C-alpha cells in the first residue's frame, strides 16, 4: 500500500456520504458525495482516512464492526 489518496466528488444517493476504493497501484480513492456540504465531506474524508490507516480494506473483519470502530 502506498500513501497516495485521490479524491473524487460524485452525486451519490443522499443516504451515502462516501466510500473508499483500493486502486490497483496501491493508492486509494475516497469518493465523496457532491450533494453534501464542504464540512460534511471533510468529516467523511477524515473518516475514510481512518479506514486507510487501520488497513480496513484488507481486514478479515465484518464491515459493520469496522464502521463501529471508526466512528468511536
């Protein structure tokens, strides 16, 4: 895994703040919802960074458990 993080703004459904994608080159892309405010997208970005730092994309753990951990 490398430390490169790309950010994309997309019009997502309003119940989805954003998500994380692992890229083939080892970088990550954070997809943020363009329908949300700058401040909400900043919080979502920081949340997704915690997933990257925690290695969550490669964890053998239930997604609900990982989300609970990252919301602490």
